[in-house]
C-alpha cells in the first residue's frame, strides 16, 4: 500500500493526478517487494527542517528517504518531497514535474529498499534500476541530459 499525504506546496495544482503518479512510481519501484510506503508531499521549508534535523544539512533537498526499522515490516519507510525544489529542478532539467516526481519517488523507494549511490559502482547500478523502472511506466531516461547524483 502506498499512502500519500499532501501537506504543503502546490502539488495538486501543478501535477494532474498526483496521487496516481506517486502510487504508480512507488509500486513500480517496490516491484515484488512487499510492504507499505508513506509519501509526504510538502514544501521546501518542511524538508529543510527535516534535512537539518536528520542529516545535519540546513537546506532543502528534493527527496528524503527514511527506511523503517526491520521490525516495522510491513512498513518499508517514508519519503518526503519538497515542492519548490522539485519544481525548479524539473524546469532546469527540461522535464515535466510529473516525470521528475516519478523519478524522485522511484529513487527514494530504491533508497528505502537499500540501494545507494555512494560510489561509482553503486551509482551506476542504482541509475540503471531507475531507468528500467521508469521505462516500465512510460517515463523517459532521467539521466539523458545530465547526471544529478
């Protein structure tokens, strides 16, 4: 199950069928993995606060992933996305916000499932998984024009 909460930002106005887009991307990234994911769509201010609190980085970022403790199964974890950062990145990268949102949800769910991009080999494997998952839901290669690691 994918639970979505729109807390702040203009997500509903900027992305048609935002719940459908998030659910489709999260389910595609989960694949055959069982479990629930909670996705919070909010604004830069809220993400900045969480990023400072949990990552010691006092700035907003596009997506934060919070894997659940193993004992929390079937809950896999939580994602938090910042509207203004995601919107601005989509514009800068020449993508629709819907496609960028799909990419970031897939990226975040893969983090929840244990994927990372700390070194080149991990990054290549994670990007390959993202491309495959996104292609399966009709979203073009998010790394086609740039590398946003």
